[in-house]
C-alpha cells in the first residue's frame, strides 16, 4: 500500500473544487476557501509535489464533432511458436 499523505480540511476543500472544475482560478479557490491566493498557490504546489495532484485531463466531447458512436477496441495477440 502506498504511503498515505496527510491533508487538512482546507486541502480537501481545494481538491473538491478542482475535482469539479480543474481550471478554477486560484483567486476563486481562495475566495471559496477564505484564504489568500498565495496560500492556495503554496498548497497547490505541495499537493502537486507530493503526488496528490498528478495531472490534468482534457476530454473532448465526440458528439460535438459530429461523431455518433465511439468504440474502443483492444486486441491481444499471442505467438503460436518461437519462430514467428
């Protein structure tokens, strides 16, 4: 089991805000958490550095591009013999 990181109530609130909308500005987060923008920046950097936040994801809405059906296909193959 990986090391569990310790976060406080404010960190939890910041993470909830970012989970809802990852592009929320530090100014808006500061306002919602009732802390300074500098404090948000410092906490965000710590959350990133410790691996609690590990990326940002962009998703494209396929239907907005005219796609009616999206299919993900995975293929696994195995060799029948060593000479292939």
